[in-house]
């Protein structure tokens, strides 16, 4: 077992690790850490998952091969046995603050808390556990949960980690070495820009998928949707400018938002639509996680996606009318006052995109 340092404190024993949440990302991460010998404690809220994780093991399959990996599993955070050096928080974004509060008795002064959620949750979690404990993280690979302890890795990719205050951080090499067991891990000096980059694409895909009920292929085949996608991106980039965030390229460095949105003329507009259409074709079977939540009668993570942009826009006096309208529409769907339907594209708030 590797040893390392956290904030300059030498660790002469194996790191004590907890993974909170045994869904797709949390479960796969926990399984690969356990297979590498790190022995994480996994918090699974469903007893069936706990029982399977302890007996047969987490069944991980997909693009990285197949394995059953037994892990130490408990039902709740309160069942953890001791303070942790590292907590990987892999709950839904809507549950992250409550989970952070429950974690407080299991954190010590040098504990690291890493958010593996969609959206930007780091600042909300930091308000509970302290900014000195938070490490920012982007999950750049994909996984799907098909049932309790049934976890498919659907795409390769990396973890990107960094200090949310852009400060030198001696913990990061230590954390990188641990996370490398689950996926190649890169340290960024601009983790907020990395997080915001993923937020833009996630917000567009999740919100428009939730509103229409369409999978990504059918969704992005509609020209009006692609125009909405681009307009949402423009608003989000304007908010990033107001926040003084330098947004990193998306898609493994292939999509530079600044170049993508700044070019002018008919040819540039055609290329923008073609890029989005290509994304839709490549991931045509993908159903947005927000749509999946709505279909299960649950709240979406919109407050940490488009809602995060809206809140920061308000803080900085920057208009974001389209993101505000999208958030309002999704809240109406959550409340049961609006159906999920492609007919939502005919709403007057989208009149400019017909």
C-alpha cells in the first residue's frame, strides 16, 4: 500500500478512504481502488447493494473488462468506523451538502474531500467542511448503473484534480497516485476552469434532454435545439468572463469554447452546428441524467448545473435569461405542472429559436 503526504503531513500507514455513494461513478471508483489494494469503506444507502458488495462483490464490466470486486460496505455515513484521510463524495449533487454535514465527525484536520458529482458542488461542500479540505475534481469518463452492484464502464477518460483556490497544494500528487488506480489522473492549475468547461456541456445536454424527453441523437438532430445549445453556451461563457474564469477546452482538449463561439460568418455557423450534430451522433443513445431522474420521480441536479450559472450571473449582474428560463421550465416539470415533451420547444420563451 502506498503512503504519501497530505498538506505536508507524512503518512506512514495506508490511507483511510471512504467512498460515499455506490452508483455508477462511486461504485466503479471504489471497485478499482479496492482491486489495487486501497481497501475503501463504501457507503451504499440500499441494503441490497451493501449485501452484494460484501458477498459477490461489485460487478464492474464494460470497456475496461469485467470483474467482481468485494468491498467493505456500510448503509450510512454514521456507520463508518473511524476518521478518514480521503473521502470521495459520489452522491447525487442534490444530496452532497447533507452528506458533507454527516461526514464532519469522520474528518480530521488534514482530511481531503473530493466531489465526484455532476455540476460544480465544490463551493457548497466547502461551506460545510471548510475550503482547506476540498479538492476539485472533474470526472472525464463514463459509467452506468444497471442495477444494484451492476456497473458498466461506458467510456474511457481521466480524473482531473486541483486546488479550488489556485494555490500550491502538496496533497495533489498523493491524491493523484491513489486515483490513478481508478483512472488516469491529471493535476490542473485551473481546476475551476476545468469544472466550468464540463459544466457547460453537461448543462446543455441535461437541461434540453429533460425538457424534451429525447435521447441525445434525436435531440441534437433538431436544428432549433442546436441553436439553443449554442445560445446557452454563449450565456455561460459570458458568466465565466464576469467571474474571471478561464474556461479550459472540452472534449479532451478538442473544443476550445473561445474559438468555437467567436468565429463569424455562415461557414462558422455551419461548423458550430456540425460539431454539435457530431456529438449527438457519437453519443446518440445517451439519455440525460436529469431526464432519468425525472422519469423516476426525483429532483434533477439542475441547481448545480444551469442553476449554478444563474446564481453566479445574478451575483455579478450578468444577464442569463435563457438559462433562467430553462431552470424555471425544469422546476415546473419537477413540480408536475408541465409535462416532459418535445412540444416544450414551442414555448414562447424559445420563440427566437424557431
